[in-house]
C-alpha cells in the first residue's frame, strides 16, 4: 500500500508513523502471493487493495478506506470497514480535535470535491457546531 502513495509529502508523513512505531509494515509471505493475486482478480481489486483486505482479515483488524468498491468487498468478507467520518468522530470524541475545527475541516474536505455522503456530513457539521 505504501507504494500507492503518489505524493512525496504523504510518503514522508506515513514514514514518520512507521518510524515512530505507530504503523507497522506487513509483507505478504511468498507462499500467499498466488492466493492474493487470485483474490484481487476475482474481486476486481488492485493488489494493494486486495492485500489490505486480506491483511485486515488475518489480523482481525478494522480496514480504513474510503474506496466504495473496496468497502463492499471487505464488508462482504466479514471485515469491519471504517472511513474518514469515523476517524473524525474518534478525534472529536477523544478530544484530539475540537468540534468546531472538525466541522471546519470537514467543510474543506467537501469543498475540495470529496464524495463523502452529504447528509451524514451535514449532520455532523450541525452537531459539532451546536
């Protein structure tokens, strides 16, 4: 998945989390590569997306993605899927991000052309501003 990061600043940020031990790299064992390729092809996924779903399933971890197709495949495969709105909810609940700041950032994300569900976003913005 790291190879899918196209922007150098994203790579630097993610690498910082890896170096700090907050994210771990997981390599696909060679004996599992054929199965991974078959899984990805069968579901119309990239290798990175397929490996993400299979890794989440193997680790019994939630999968963070905003990709609709990936969400559907993962959910059908029994993997719990979370997205950007869940992350914002967590940041607000844990006091990492003030409600007003969360609503401002969500509005910026929407203004930049995000395809997040408009009604859910509007409900959060209203709640965080009240």
